[in-house]
């Protein structure tokens, strides 16, 4: 049970709304779907756990989580960068991975990003324009943006967020569901590989910067009618599952993340899920224990910040009284319909999967 700070009244936990997916159910949910995941090493782990969960009910190993740029992971293929190029921690690092199931009915692709918007991202969008149209795009970029691009990194981040959402709105088909994963909470001491030794003085303020960056990204994603998953909120208590580097998370946290993400996607697509729930810390190969509340991040409370998670369902979100001057790249975006409203039909997971959509070979 969680208590609201204002009135000390008990508030029901959101965990009961999350479904613990089995591999067979993930296969059906993502049947004939092309999933694209873009982001840093956290999003690479999101990709890896999804690829694993599409094949079997087991967790990632510590070695698999730590691996970077390997030639193959659980039947996937390194397409570009990584060990095919040079392994380093620079902003020009590239890694493109792809998994295609043996049946040809599941396609998942990952692009490593060191900045939310760049010339490289334009190249990725060009691939998505002329290649198979994605059905689901999962994206986040924050830590690299706020730590590796100079003194005005927050201002640049805000501008690039607007650019990327405008371009996504232009490039992605209306049938595509885009989910913006908000950045996960950092530890008090940050030693991740993205933070070079000469940038260690930034570590103290980076926790606050992530909170501010999450505010901007969630606001802009909502303005452009994209979905938002507030991972910072959901993992604020899960200190014991965060690695000692203060950035990365263990396999139990990533499986919990996958369940949250898939539950959100199923809800957005209007898919009826099995009525199954587990007590905290239990379930198939699950041992996720939230733990005590960590110390609060010092600094002012941003306008619009609230106690509950940010969850957008593809609907516009207006913040008319925002004190922040968020730069706009052009006119208002076209009004996207709620994703579930665009569905031609709703189906249950235990029914026979639909025919191949033809969005990719196989």
C-alpha cells in the first residue's frame, strides 16, 4: 500500500494492473508486428529482454546484460557497429541489432542512440520510411544528451526533443504506436561508462537533470499525442535492483519493465489480456521487490510534477500555464486518434493469431 504525502490516505498500488506475460502470450501479442527500439544501453537491455521473452520464459543473465556489440544474442544478429566496427564509449558509437523469429512472424530491431535527434537519427528515419513500416516504436534518450554535449545540454535536449517528435509524427504511419520510455532513476553515485572520468563532476547534478529532462520529454510527447511510460516513477523504490554504477539494472528489473511495457502496449492496442496476477515478488521467474523509498532528489518541484505515474494513451495533453518556454519547430501536430480507436477489431490472446500482415519478408 502506498500513501499520498498530502493527506496520508492509502492509495492502491498500480501493480495489480500489470500482467505477467508468458512467452507464448508475447508471441501472440506481437504476432506479425515490426518492433523498433531506439536508445542507449538501458534500451538495449529492453530489446534483449523482449527478444528473450519472445522465445522462452527465462531471465537474462548478468553476462548478457553487460555484453555490448556482440555478434549474436539469442538468435539475433548484429547488423552494424558493435564488434563489426570499434567498441568505445564515444558519442559516435553505433550498434544496430535485429531479431527475426524462425516463423518469420516477429521482427525486432534495435538502434543505439547517443542523442535523441541527430543526422544519424535522420538516417534511421529514412530506413523506416523506405523499409517495412514499424507497428511499434519504443524510444528513449536522456543520459547521453544531458552529459556529453556541453554546458547548454538541457536547452539542446529540449530543442532536439521537439525535433524528434515532429519528425516521428511526419514519418511514422498513423497505425504505428510510439511509446516514449521516460528515463529511469539514477543512483546517488553514477559511474556508468557513458560518463567519462573528466565528466564525473556532472554526476552530482545529473539526477536532478534527469527529473527535469523527463518533465520536458513527457510534456512534449503528450503534446504530439504519443504514448508515455513513466519508468522513473515505477522504479523509484527498486533501489536494490539497480547496479552499483548507479545507472543500469538487473534482470529482474528488466523483466518487470517488459511486463509494464507489454501491458501498456496491449492496452493501447485494445487487446484483452488474461486475468492473471501474482503477489509482489512472485510469478514466473520473477523476483522483483520494490524495496524502501529512496531519499528524494534535492531541488525545486517542477510545474506539473505529480505523485502518480505519467501515462499517455495517444491523446493530446495541454499545459497552458507551463512556466517553461518549450521551443516549437512549426505548427501544431496533426491530431492522432487514440490507438485503440484505430483498431478494426479486438482479439483475445487465446484466439487463433491473425494472418501475416505482409509488413516484412517471410
